[in-house]
C-alpha cells in the first residue's frame, strides 16, 4: 500500500477496522419559517441535498424550505451531517442545525 | 504640577494659549490638518500631548480630522481640532453628524479672509454665519469668540465645558489677529480651573435589557453619554433616530429629535450667552463687536466719551446662541447700534433683527485683511 | 391605454385581502419594545438586535452572509463582545451595525475609517472593525482608506463588493466592470474598475484577502485572522446584488450568481495581487493575497512618545 492509494494515512499505519463502520453524527435541521425570504441558497448548497422548497407561505409571502419528503420516510432520516453550511449560507439567520440529543448522551 | 496644566505666568500667542486651554480642560486627543493661521495650535499640541497622556495624529484632510475627533469622543476622550475657513467648510458634514449624535468636541476656527483660499495670513471674521448655519438641516450650535490671548485660554476651557454639558460640538471662533498676537497669559492652578465633564450613566444594563442612549433623565434635555467598550451596546447613527438609537424614518421621530436638539440650546440661551458690557449704563449709542475688533471698538467708545457722546460697548463672548434678549432689552433705550465686524455684514443682520426697528443699526464693515482703526469705526457711526 | 388601466384596476380589486399579513409584518419590523416572545431563537441571535430582525436586505443579498460570518467568527474566537466596535458608512452594507448587538456606529458616507481611527487611538483596548460597501470605501472614502492602510492602524476593514451603489438604485461605482449597465451608465460603463486587493496591498495593508459570499468557512477564518492581527487588515467579499446590479446586467437571481461564483472562482493564495483584477479573465481570483508582519501605528507611536518623554517635561 503506497501513499497514493491511502491519502489520509501515512505509510505503515494499521487501519482501524472499526473506522469503516463509523457513522457520521446525526443532526437536526431547524428552520425559522417566518424569517425566510425564499432565496433558496440553503436548498441549493446543502451537500446532502436534504432540503426542498415547500408550498406553504410564511408571514412575508415566501416559500420557506423543508426537509425532503423522501427523508421523512424513515430509512434515510439520519441524512443531515451537521456541516452547518446552511446555517452560514442563509442570509436571514433562518436555519440552523442542532445535535441529536440522544447521540450526545451516548 | 500635573503635566497637562502649565500653571504660571507666560508670554504666548493666541494659538498656543488656546492649545494650553484645551490641555487644561482635559483634552486627550487631537486630530487635525495644518492650515494657516491655525498651524501653531496643531504643532503645539503635537509637542504637549505625549507628556499629557494624550494622542496626536495629523489626518489626511479636515473631513477625516472631524471624523476622528467624533470617534475619539465616543471612545471617552475629550477631543478637538483646529482649522481655518477652507477647512471649516470641509468639516461641515461631520459637524452635522456630531450634532445629531450629540457628540461633545471642540473645533477652533481661526478665521481668515475669504471666501475660498482668500487671504491665508490675514485677519477676517467671515465664518460667523457659517458656524451657525454651515451644515445642512436644522440645528443649534455654541460658538465663542475671544478678544485677547488670555481669553483664548479661558474661552477654550469654556468651550470644552459647554460641549460636555450640552453634548454639542462647540466652536471657538478666533481670528488670525488674536491667534498670532503675543500677550501675557496667567494659567491658574488645577483647583482654580472650572471643568465640567460629561454625564456618564451609572452602569451597563443587565443582560436581556437594552440601554436607551438618548433617553434623558428627570425631564432634562441632555442624555447621559456612555463610552464604547463598556457593555452598553449602543447603536449610534446619523439617521433620524429614536431614544433607543434605532433609525426611524418618519415625521414623528424627526419632530421629537430635532426639536430636542434645538431646544436644549435655545431654551438655555440665557445661561449660555455671555456678553461683556463697557460703559453701557447710560449709553445712547451701542457699539457691538466681537473678537479683536472689540479692542478697536473699546478705544472708539473712549474717544466718543471724551467728545461727550454717550457711547458704550457690547462685546459678544458667545456669538451663538446670539444674545437676543439682551439686544431686545437694550433696543428699548438705545438709539443706535453700531456693528463693527471684519466682514460685509453677518452679525449686523442678527442685531438688526433683534432690534426690531426700535433702534437704528449701522454696519461698519471691513472686508478682511486688516483691523478697524478706532477713527474708522467712529466715522462709520457718523461721530 | 384605457383598456390597460382597466385591466390594472381589475387586477387590484381581485387580489386577496392581505391586511392580516400586513399587521404581522408591521409587528415584526417595527416592534421595538416587545420582541422576545414573538420570534424563535437562532443560536447566534445573542449577537443580533432581535427587535430589528428581519433585516432590510433583499432576498439572497450577500450582506446577510457577511453578517453571519462576522458573528460566527466572534463566536468561534470567543471574543469579548464588550470590546468589539463596528463602524460603517452609508449604503446597504452600512446598515450592518444596526443589526449587531454591540457598540456600533453608522457614520457619514465614506468617513467610517477616520471615525474608527479616532476611536482606536483614543481607546486602544477596543477591537475596531469597519464593515462598509465598495462605493463607500473606495469612491468617497478612497482617500481615507489609503491613509489608514499606509499608517497601518490596527483595524479590520471588510468591504462588501456588490459592484454598484445598491441602496440608491444601482448606480455605477468604482468597482463596476467595464461595459456593465447601471442606473448611471445605461449604455455601458466606460470607467475601468479598481483592482481592490492590489490597491490595498500597495497602500501597505498587512493582510489582504478576497472571498465570495459562498466561501464562508474561509471568510470566517480570514475574519478571525484579521481581528487578531496587528495592523491594517482588509477583506473584500464579492456579493450578489440581485435587485439592482444583477437585474440590470442579466445575472439572474442570487442563486444564479452564487452558482456562478462556485463555478468561476479560483483560489490562488499569495499570488500577485495584480492578477486579482476581475476584468483580466473569466475567472474570479480569490484567496489570501498578503499576510505580512509590519509594526503597526500604535507600536511606532508608543516607541516615539516614550523616547520623547523619558527625560520628563522638556517642551
């Protein structure tokens, strides 16, 4: 095994088998609907693509985002990784991520 | 003896006396741009501020100088700048900012012949109306004028006191003559100099509550001034604002704010206005003058008295707010007001307005470049 | 003509009643006294003036990104909020201080930098930032920028460059590119723009960086570096203006402009700032251009004052 095939480990280090079964921490996306101005930047730039535009109107007449329905069905519920890019890309302070409390306790 | 007050008897020029007055009042920040005839003030401050614990900076222009002294005032230090006609014109926008944000600071305008570049090294008194109306919008300002080098010291201290008490930029309208004149100055000891500092609030608000920077206590008209960096979390803006400092763009907020800004000076006019009267008790002709012109006018009064004419001198120490009530009272018994000034009529119109037609007003102008001779004043008055 | 009027009048009458919505909007935008119960919490809300949220900027405006980056940088630095001061000028970006819950100053057009200079020199413990727009900092305020950079006064200047004067309707500015349409260049701009990082580096800034409103983590790192570095630090942020500049030049929505930034921006750290000229080629060169050490204004002044006064009063 040379360094090119193993970019994140130096030559000679043993691979920890457990790491292949590592699951990323789960986070929840919280949306403050009334602050949204419908720019769709969070929807576009979420690396996991878990957001989509909803049909409801908020108090200012915009369509706030919501979690994609596919991710509500259960099997991919743990899709948000908490990269918090939506938190930063939103100009309105209308979306943020919170850690999953149960996992924190573990 | 503290470093910033040079107690004792000195022989100095008006510019230097004004600088010493600022230091004695506690000025710790000077930002300016050199301009004849005020340059000596900046040079003196550059020498004296390091040992007085202050900061001197020569800015790139007068606009930056005015901005810098406003910033220094909000950081908690007494600040000043000095300039002349052309620089004073540049500072006007930021003077307006100082007025609406209620920032105490002192501007020394050493007047020279104008307009434009004019007579850089010769006397004038042509910025008087500009001191009052120079910036756009409705506002009131405090402007003082010294007539001797000792007064340059005293009046600069007075200007700092007014600025701190009423939270308004105060202007010292010197003229080139008194700024370059050398005379004896007596600087008192620290205990004998009366200094007024701005009122500061007691403590920052607890978390969760907000501080209202423009709310006045006990029905007064001048709010306390917090410093930046103490946790008051103030928002200061040049837009029309509410008591909380937030911009509010409507007629109601404008009415409340601008009225208070003007009234805090207008309603205290009698406390602020200071005049000196010489032989005015039985006078029938009143000579009105300010600055160095008042020295010629005083001699003119003496000559007139020798001729048997009942003349008196009303010397304006505070030019703005104009001592309207005094002129109105005098107009009842005075026959003629003779206004001598080194401009083509600026305070003359104020005197004429306040006399209200009850007394004749005569203007004896000199357009700039030299002082009045006493004979010229008397000739202009028709004596 | 008459039928057009008729059509318009009919449309107005048929619109749904929006009075209830208007009440809610007014409550949100004008409520000064009671606010905490009305709005939900964002974890960074403690840095904002809650009673002025939502802010006035358009949907997708880049200034909101700059605001949240600044606030996140303060959070990550665990900065002392009491000592942070933000000064701005006039314009859309100039409204940033109105939303920050710290000591903030909204001064005259172009004169934020001298105000900040006076503040920093009078109280060196403050951490002073100037966040203002491209027209405010480089047109009317150009002279002040040059001199503050030359003097190396310790402050961070953050320029939000949306290539026009947004607040007043999209007039051209010193950064509007050649041939661009604006409100005062309806046939095309005939003024070449500034190369701002080059200008800042040439004036003597010790830290010069340029990012866009989508390179947010790097922007936060830059802000952290600029706030802790001694000397004059400058960060330029390219931001979309979908309402004025973007609409007039057919750039699309804020989303389209963000995608454009994603595709065309190239990070070239420490390249020659002369190459950062936006009109040179199709790509947007971004990155940190300058990061040097130089004695700052206060250090030099303190040294000279100490030397002058060490023998007591001598003037």
